């Protein structure tokens, strides 16, 4: 069977048998898979027809060390030959999980010291909510059960994580969400205080926030915001949780995004970059203070756990991934290349009338599309889906965000990216904006 026939066969099988996550079902049924990838190397992905594309999103914000790192495959194979899986229930343990938990305590901000492992980010967020509520039960305050998040936030798609997500379309996908979730306005401490006053501090378990909002449009916190949040949480006895699923492990130019703001949370959720996507792993870190209180107050079994919590192969892959991040100075590279990427965005901003605000923090960034730069007026219908489509034809993958009236492109290339590769990205973006701009009719 030649390659063309193989592609066609896979397209038909994909339509018939594969229900894709976060994808338009009608589009899949009409056109098949947009790409069937077969290989990855560095910042590039290659699909079955031979087209090579820049992975400007690190796939799902997660392939931090880039594609095709054989070292991780070798570590995974070695661990699977030795011990592929063992349970961590009933205090059973394994060496990779223990060593990874210790490594995370070494690199995490402040006194975050103990880790509960999960399979990914949604599970990590759900775990944080359950641990926060359980903590208050142990403290004799069971009415502290409400979780506050923010508008434009994204925390995952399991039931609790969806309920915490401030982006309304994700909650509207279902007929019901979990109770006791509330939303403060983005970056407004006044709004946070209003929610606390309305609901009553003695009913609130925790406040959760992404250091940089990812899926909500790459929104970077203003100076002083997180210090004020930490102070408000302390004054009202509310636990502060950071969602570092996207921003962790060098993405923002520091090991963890919250480090930019010089505050330490009580809990920190992570996933994605901990293994650079080479294995499924996530978790929640808790402070030494909380850990000690759990140890002191909990007399029974912690009735929360996942089959793959502390998976030995995934933890071994994570340890090797962190070794590579440190050995190759990828956190420093993220900071430096983020500045290069921002300069590229600013050049595009000068050359194209429809580019509004541009921003980066390390290697996470955004370009806003506007009809009028002076007034920040938007087009009646979002333009960014056209830009995504045109760029893909030219060999660049990135994402569009259209929630809550936004018209924004978001980027998160692998941390191994070089200046010449950024130039390649920016050149494709230049061509893309030129092509789409010719089709726009200004009113």
C-alpha cells in the first residue's frame, strides 16, 4: 500500500472510530484529521504527506524540551524493563516517585515540599480542590467548601476543573456543573474581595489562579496583583492555589510562573512540562505547613487516589526531563528567546494594521487582532481562525482564542528554540498577516 492509500485509510478510520478531544466533530467528519503526524524533531513536526511544520504551541503547551529526545525513550524503556508499574496505595512506593517528589521539593518556590501525583492537569486541579476542602474538615471548619477562580481562567475539563474554569463556554458544554464554584473578575482584587464579602470568608476553602492565563488568551498579571492576592487570602484564612499546569518547568523564563511575582502559594498544581509530554504525569504540591497539619490531624485513610499516581515509568521520565532542562539551561533560554520573540511580534505590529497588543513572558505569548489600533475596536467576526489556517498551510502551528469577545493568537514554542527558528516563525507570520489582510474589507 502506497503512502497516499495509507493516508486515506487512516483518514477513514479516524472519522469512524476516533472521537477527538476539543475538536469540531462536524469538521472531522467532513474533512478528516487536519494532520496525521508521524515524527517530531526539535521544534518541528512532520505529517504523513511529508509536510514539516513548526510546533509553535509545543503541541499543548507541554513539549518543553522539544520533540524527538531519545534520552527520554531510553529512560522509559529501562524503567519499564525493571518495574513498569506498581501501586502507590496503602503506602506502597517506588524509587522514581520518591526521587521525583524530592526533586520537586528542591526546585519549587518557598516551602512547597510534598507532592500528590496524578496523571495530568485536570486531575491535579480536582485533587487540589478536594485537598483544600478536606483540610478545612480536619481543621473543624467543614463549611469552608467554596472555591474562587477568575473569569478567563482555564483549569481543565474534569468535573471539578471545568467548574473552576472561568471561560463560560466550557461550563455551558454540560447541563450541570459542580456546586460551590465562584468567579472573580480578571486581575481585580476588588472583585475578589466582593466575592469573599458576598459569600462569607468562613465558607471559602481556596482561591485558584494561573500565574499567566494560557487558554484564556495569555493574560499576564499586572505588577502587585499576586502580592495583593496573597495578602487577601492570608487576611481571610483562604488557601491560595496556583495552577502551573501550563506555566511550570521553564515556560515563563523561571522554573515556575509564580516566581515572577515573589509570592508562595499554599498549593501548586503542575503537569505538562514536568515530562515535556513524553509521559502522562501531573500533581499537586502542598506547603510544609499544610503537610505537617495533614500528618497531625488526619487519623484515617486519605480517601483520594488515582491508579497511576506515582507511576514509576512516568516519574523516571520526569526526572530525566528535569535533568535536561537544567543541563541545557532551557529556563534561561526561555527567558532570552521570549525577548527575541517579543521583538519579532513588535516588528509585525509596526508592519500590519490589524495587530494590536503583543506580549510575552518567557516563551508564552500572544498577538491581539484589532480592526482599529487607536480605539482597540474588534472585527465583527474573529479573524484569528483564518490566520491559524493560513499559517498552517505555510508550516506554522499556533492557536486562536475567541472566548469573551477576544480575537487573539497564542504561542508557546519549545524551550529549545533558537533565534533563527524564531525568525522563521516571524517570517511565516508576516506572510500570513499579509495574505489574510488582503481579504479584509475595512469599514
